[in-house]
């Protein structure tokens, strides 16, 4: 795997090595392993930012420019107002809720430092294409999220000079671990009063417990299974209102896919599935045949064009190549064919 | 009569078994499974007779004794028996938005001893499992060091290696139950927990090679995956026992465990053991990154939050009986479980059968190692009496695993992380086991 050096010893060579070995073997303390990291190598990977501003690249941005960038790269998961879609993180609101029964932890209500926002966006966002934004875009989005949380003004020019001075509402809301914070004596008898003990049972129906049945597994013990389960619950709910009978989905006949569609499955899984499995941002779910009927009538070419160039309309929103600019046109086209042919 | 499909049979059986007790149900399903197998094997028009169910039992010579099996390297990388197919990692899908940034739990209800097999170690990652070519993977060490260094995997494997058995636990293990019990199975209440023999190099050795400067008080560890997961670790921990590991349980790391290289902070919350490790920067202050501010901080009842809550405090749970392992027969029973502490070794475990009114010492069995899973055992008789069974571990520091009431009183119910309270199983007279909380 890592080894490419092939060693072979002849008998005489072994003998001569053995003769010299006795005097030459020492216990090495000085390893001298590894190469010097060049300034250029370090600069390429040294992406971290600290609250004191260490690591910030020279540059600036503002919320006015950040709005469009945010809507392009962030809103499909985090919501247009930072309110969060589905189970994706909420970015705004929640002020004053931290001591309430259901606290809402957001950038504005919880995060102690603005630097964390720049650092995280740069290292991990957007979810489907990390490290794809340039510094200008990261400054703009950071400014826009801070603006949505009423932390900076819309026209404030956020820069490497002033980001460390941006004060966050909950900066003083943290303290360093002070555990152990409880002390339980090792009592052996009469440790509790049985008369006062109350028993609370588990909620029913939220655990994926298919493994209790031998040879079976719960339909909900996978993320796709969860969506199927939610869909079937929704169908039951509607049926109970309308009185319609539930029609069991007819098992699809297996149809052979084209070579291009088969090749597209890997791209679909790595890039497209995040939205097209769960229906994020109005994306038609691959498992939802109804969502595809009208789209298929428009022709596959148009779907490919939308996938390559992006689409924004009433039905939903999709950035060009789903935000994955690194993908080739062919890879995206194949992935579209995979989704289309999955409907057959 | 037409042959019912396997699926139809399964549905019929499940329906018919719903009113049965757990033990009855297990027996019923076991018989039913044989029906299915028998019917499939003969492929005839009638369901196989009951006689075929016992054809492999004495005095008959079993089928596998009358034929040849598969040869060597049929599976070049061996797999478990197909009869163990239910022993798998599972997830709770409603916990997270996406499987790419999610968690799966180890089936600790099915595991023996203290080592978690590599394919069953719980998974947690934030941008999926990267496919890393080890020849193109590097570890960079820079910041407050005299000589910034960059290592290939071959370089790292030239250093003298160490192998240590350590548990790794997500601090959110059990975190779904701060407000009340809601998981009906051990795998989901405690499965964010695994224990392996890890092989690698102490990070101290690498920092010595780079020339650690005295101003260096913290390190930032960073992954090479799409999340570029990053955590600040105080230098005291690093110089104490932090490892850079490339192998687990005798083979190279699994991709989902950080192949080809990960950090291991023994006894500390799993998130600090950065996977796909590519960079260590030494600094004089912590970085306060997303996973140590927005996440992995513990919100208290007053709205303030603890940060840098690194250590996994002493904890334990009974793994048999448990909801997945009901008591099937009266008479002798070994009550077994796991105990662990991030503060060193487990000193002892007590068990209670009456919900914590009285306690009796259990026996520790097998290896009792620093920051490793430790197995405990209590042998007794069960005659169908209802039990509220609990385990309570204590460690070498004298810390005793607390009750949930004590934790709630101190922290409230919103901290998500670090819930290490005494766990209760309710054993019914049928042998069925349920997850409950005592308040």
C-alpha cells in the first residue's frame, strides 16, 4: 500500500550486514522523520480563524452584497430569513430563550464570537460544496447573517480589520467546565423511599425497533425509511380526513437503465441526493413519482439545462449544478438521467 | 393451494404474534422463520410439515454434516454468519436532517467482552465518509513549533508504535432522554459507544520532533473531510495521552473511523478525536470553533452554558437483560453490563433490583483497563418477579455515577450532552424489558 521499495538480500550480503550490525545498532532518540513544511504548503491549509482575528484573510464584505450570495448558497437549507428548512440549522432569532423550556440556539442568541461564523462558513459551507466560496463571498455571507441577527448594520463593511471587534450578544454566556458538579454517595441500603418513586415509561412509536423481530428491520431505521414512514403517515392522515381508501403503492417493474444513468448514480449519491432524497428547497424527490410527472413532460433536455445552469421558480430553487461547480457537465447530465430513469 | 410468499408469511406471523408475550413471540417467530425456510427450500405447494423443523436435531444427522461447505478465500475478507444479520449499526433518522451528517449506534446489546468489532463501531460525521488515498494524505504540524513538519503515512508508521485499548463515546450518548425516556431499546439509549485497540504514535512524540515552543498552550486538530472538523485541545491533554492512530483492532482504520489517520483523546468526548486528521496547529489560545461553541457546549437551566466539557464521566448500563434481550426462562440468570470512565479505571459496579432502594456489588470480569469498557456481572435467580434493575459504577477517583434527578437538579434538561445517569430497566413478569425512568 504505502510501500514501494522492494528489498532482496543475497546470502553473502546478509552475512556481511550481520558482521557489521553488532557495532552499528544504537537506540535512536533522534528520529529525523518527516519533511519541513514550506510556508506555501502551510498557507494553503491554514484556514482557521480565532476570535482575536488571527487567520482572517485581507478583505471585506457587507450585508447588501451578502443577501444575494446567501440566497444562492445558503437559503435552500437555512431559509430565506435564517429560519431553517426541515431539520437544518436555524440561524436567526431565539434571543432571550436560552433559559426557557425550549431554547432556540442560533448565531444571534447563542454563538459567542463572530469569528466562528467566518471560520465555519469557509471550512464547511455550503454543505454540498465545502471550500468552494472565495474570501469575498465568505465576508459577504458572514455580514449578511450578522445583519439578519441585528448585530451589524446593513451597510457595515465587515473586514479583517474589524471582525474581531464585533461583539456578540451571548459572548459572556459561557463558563469553563466545572464538573464534577454532583456527588452521589455510594449508599447500599434504604437509599430511596419506594413510596415516593414514580415510574415514567418510554414514549411509544418514536424508536426504530425493527430489530426486535428476528429477520426483519424497521422501515424507519434508515433516513430514506424515515421519509417513507412519514409519507405513509401523511397518507393515512389524509385518508382519515377524506375517507378515501389507501391504495398500496404498486411495486415498480425493474426497467434496465441506460449506461449513462447507471454512471450517474454515484454523482447522484455524492452530490444531488442531499436535496433530491429529502425534497429540500422544493427539489423533486426521486422516490416521489408524482413530483416528476409534469417535469418529465417538459422533456429531459430542459431538466438537464436547469441542472447545469440553475433554476429558480415557484416549484423550488436550484443553484447551477446544485452548487457543485467542480462537477463536469457530463457528470451532472448523467445524474439527471439517473433521476429521470428512476421514474420509469 | 398456492404457496404464500415469504413476505406474506412474515406479515401473518407478525400479526398473529402481536398479542403474545415477548418470550412467546420469540418462540413463535423462531418457529415461523423455519416455516419460511422450509417452504422456500421445498418450493412445493404446501407449507413444510413440522417434522422438517427438527430434522437437524438429534438423533438426526444435520444437513451440514452430510455435505461440503465452502472453501478457503470464498470470502477473502471474512464476514459474520448470515444468521447474525441482525447485528448491525442503526440510526434514529429523526435526529438529523441527512444521513451524510448523522450518527449510527453500535449494537452493544449483542456484543461480548469489551472490544467492538470494526464494522460495528458507532459512526458520527458531518460531511460523509471521504475516500482518501493514503499515498496522498499528509499530516502537517505548524504554529508555535520550531520546525513545521509534514508527514506522509509512511513517515508516521516509521515511528515506534503504541497500541492501547480505549473506549470512544459521543457526548450525546443518552442525550435524547434528558426530559424523559423515549428510546425503546439499548442500542439507541447507549449505543454511541465503542471500544477498540488503537495503534499509532503519541502526539507528544510528533510535537517533540517539531520542537514545541513553551508558549504553545492549545492545539487545533483538523480533519481532511468536507467538514474540515476542528477542535481545540489543551496542551496538558496532548502531552498526557493523546494519540495519532492509523489502526484499530489489528487492521488499518475503517474509512468511517478516519482512514488513514485520526486523533484519539482517550476518555474525552468522541468529537475531539478528529478523524481524517490532516493538520495540527499549536497556538497560545483556543479557537472557539463551531463544534466547541454552537455545538458540544452544555446549556444549563439558567441559560448559561459550559464549554470545553471534555471528559466523559463515569457511566454504566446493563446490557442483559435489556429491551432487546428479554429474559426467556426462569431460573439462573447472569445480569451483565458495561461500565466506563474518562477519568481512569472502573473501581466497581453495584446493581439494584428494586429501583435503587438497595444495592449489591457486582463482579468486574475480564480486563479492567484505563479508559476502556469494563464488563460487570451479577449472577442470580429469576422466578418471574418484576424487577427495576439498575447499575451504578464508580471509578478510581471515587466519583459515583449519579442519578438522573441529581443531574437534572444541577443542570436542568437542556444540556443535550454528558448525561451519564444511572439507567433503569423494568423487567415484567413475562420477562419483557422496558426502558423507564424513576423520578
